[in-house]
């Protein structure tokens, strides 16, 4: 389909004459036992009202006052690579490694074998983007590795770093969200801090003073507080970010397809970009998830609804006609638990355990044994009817998914051009010119 190209260590997607990067992240529902602390602190807003955002200094906060975070086994899928956080606190990754995103101290060839990420034995949560990944550690710090063209590793921008390195500028973090080239954390005081790519103001402020990074993209490697925001959870998408504040969503950044929850050009948008959190039209929000040009939510009845782009059935409803800034319930989706989006499709873990997918199926990313069709209603991934899952994540342009079963087994499907599905692709069929896995297969070699 020609939807992606490489420019050095960074991936750009060309859509509607706009240059984008792509990643994936989801927030953790507080009520589902998945919040890292299970004791969110509702505090007064501690941010300043300065026009320029405050930049956190190293050593800010008091880690010693916080108990260790609970390890949340999960999967995180980036562009053409995949990672899994195990109950031991160790992280394993497989697939592409051109930017050192496997965290094995090397940069170079892809590896379809799951390998342990170096230097991390106390991971609590993980996120993955385009060529990089980060882990929120049980001690409330953050360690990142891989591509750093936008400063997304929290280091002065450079091509890559295959060695996981703990950021000295972050402490007291209780939740992490990762986009295509930016990362955000929510701290124990409910403040939100972001760093990395900021071409669409996804860091929560206007980028007029940002440094030009790789390919003249604007970025800031220093964690910067989103002014005036007190959040209960966070989510990061391609070039936008959202926070749940009580039962509403507040979003900022790119809004070309209504992914912020209001029509482009409204509520302070300038050319489809909004630098400050604006309340979305969604109500009764209990959890948020974001990726590419979409945002999804759960409501009080665990109904899965999404808004944003709908070029290939991403909203699970033919009536959206290309995009919607209002939430649309995913047709035929049972009560949900977690949501993961890819570039043109979506998948969700049902509250009862199985995984359902909808949207584009050009590369077998619906996991139903076929490819090349569009499915407007949620359909069960083949072989998953009697299985219970706790996590799902989608590659926003590489078109593959991975899901974590409650017994620790990781299953992947969709494209497998770089071994991102967890096995050598020599015997895989070809879907529209790409090696693919049309039915979910388990990833071997994971302890």
C-alpha cells in the first residue's frame, strides 16, 4: 500500500499532505486492577499559570515516600517490533532493530527470537513507538532505548541508543503513555509531563521555541509539565495526547481527523492543531486509549467507543463517512477491557477474556484467517473464544498485533516482515506483498 517510508532512524507517514510519525499507547482503567498504584491521588492543581511551560529539574519529588509500583505484565507493539513485560519485571523484545529498539545493546539486523532487554529487571509498565521503547520502573523512574531523533529517550537528540538508560529527570511517575515519537508520564500528584516530538503540540504547549531535531522536526527532550492539568489517567497517540479527568477526556495536539474529540478548526485549533488540553465531546469516560488518528474509550458499562479517522472502518461503523469527532460505539463489540489500535484497524480485549478486531484487513491484522477485506463490526480473533487475555497492542502502520494471555502466553498476528510476530517468516504467506500471519500464533522462547 506504500503507506510508510524510512528517513534515517525515524519513520514518517504521508497522509493528506501532512508528515506524521506513528506509535501506540493505552491508558489503564482504574477500576480494572491495572493502575500501577491502585491509589490515584486526587490533589489540587500544582502547576503554575506561566505562559511558558515549566521544565522539571532532576531530583524533583520524593521517591522514598512512595511504595514500589506493581508490575503489570503486558505487551507493547511499535513499528515492526514487539515487546512483552513479564511478571518477573524483565522485558523481552523481538523484530526490527535498526535503531536499537530491541534494547540488546546492539543496532542492526532484525531478530525474530524474543530477547531480554538489558538493564531492566524491575519494569512496571512498558510502551513502544517508532523505533524506541520505554519502561516505567517499579521505583517510579523511566528507562528508554532505541531511536532518539526527537529526544524521545529523554536525552539530547541523537540517532539512537541501544542501551536502556534511566532518565534522571523523571521521578514519582505512576503511569506512562507512548506515542510515535513522544512520551508522557502521570506523576503521583496527578500532574502530566511529556517529552519528545512536538511538531503538532502533542507535548501540551505551542512549539514556537522548540529545537529543530531530525529532519527539522520540532522537539524537546526535557520533560515538560502540561500546564493546568490534573489527570486520572493518560493516553498518547500518533501526534496527540489525552488525559482522563474524572469522567471526561481532555486532549491536545494533532486534530486533523477529530481525534481530540471536537471538529477540526474549532475550540482553539490552528490548522488542525491544539496546544492545550480541550475537553472532548465524550462523556462517562472510565478509560482512554489512543493511536494513529484515533482515540477510544470505555464507559461505565464497559462499552467500547472511538472517534477520529474512519477511512477503513476504524470506528467500526460505516456511517462515520471518513471521520467523527463524537464517540461511535464499535458494532458487535462485547463489554471491553483494553483497546489497541493499528493504522487502519482496532482490537479490544473483551471483559469476558477473548480479543475482537475490526477495520482494515489488508495484512491479516484482524486475525481471522483471511486478508484484503474491511470488517466494519468487531469479530472474534480465530482460536481465542475460550482464552482469557489481559493486554493487546497494535502496530500503528506495520499492521500487526500482539496480545497477552492470562497464563503468560503472547500471541501475534498481522505483518511479519521483520519477525515482529515472533517467528522466522520464511514459511509465512504473502499478504499484498508483505509476509503476514493471518491467524494468531504464540511467540516461543518467552520465560
